[in-house]
């Protein structure tokens, strides 16, 4: 099982910062992919989520759109990351 966590974000996005701060607080390591710095990251995010909004979190293949703490918590627990 893939236990990687990817956060698709941008520097100006307050909810992106909130999501990353939350993962930091929990001690969860993640790959931060700035969708403004690389077009391929934006393409990955849209392909995975089906929409243009950020943040998009990919937690072991679970796609979570926005800073949805209950879904993030459930996915992290399901993948034994917390």
C-alpha cells in the first residue's frame, strides 16, 4: 500500500497553508507540490480531483479536496499515518 501524502498547493492559498500546518502539527511528512511553479503539478491535481480548486491532498490514493479535517483525519488513520 502506498503511504505517500501529496499536497497540491499554492503560496497565496490560505487553506493550503492551513492543511500543511495541520499535517506539520500531526508530524505527517508530505510532498508539497506548488501548482503555480510547475504546470505538471496542476495537471496532476486536476486529473486526480476532477476540478481546479486547491488544496488537493492525495493520502495514499485517497483524494481530498480542500482542507476537510474530518476526511483528512479518517484517511490518515486508515493508512496508519497517525
